C-alpha cells in the first residue's frame, strides 16, 4: 500500500512538473505571432506562402491575391489567398492568427488537397523562430 501511494505521488509530481514546463514555455514565448494586425498579415502572407509552395515544388503562375475574410476581427486575424500553379492547379491559402493566444495556423490547398495543414508558420517565416 505504501509503494502504491509513492507511485501515485510520483506520477502526480511528474504531471505537475510537466504542466509547469508547458506553462513556462508558453509564457516566455514573447510576441510569438509574426503578424499582429490584419494589414501586416495581408502584406506578408503572399510571400511566405509562395516560399512554402516553392519549397514543395509548386510554382505559382502569378502572385497570390489575398483578402481579409469577413469574419476577421482585431483578435482573430483571417486571410485567404488564391492563385494558380504553372500547371493550372488552383491554390488556396488560409491564414489565421489569434494574437491574444499567440497562435497562428496556416493551410495551403492545391487542387483541393491539403499541401500544408494547420502549420504554425510558412516558408522562410519558419526559420525566424
């Protein structure tokens, strides 16, 4: 019975320590979002998405056209980009940033199939941190 209590206490301590590390990582991330405003995200997403597509062997026929999604707010940045690859496949890029939660999500669809799904960064932005 004593060994069982020690085992339970050890497991509980490990869980608490793990949660502490996770919270510390989240709190010390600083300004983790790359784009703090809708305007900044609209400006940067085409180049980041192009770099990601290039790295995956998908070349664009022309630059992506991006726009704010109607549901976008100051606390929920939402951008959608569209374009076409040189082999005429439709491309859609979706970017979502939640600045208060310091979270970003990016998805790229090529011909309706996910090339990137809920990534935390795209292209050269991934090297920045």
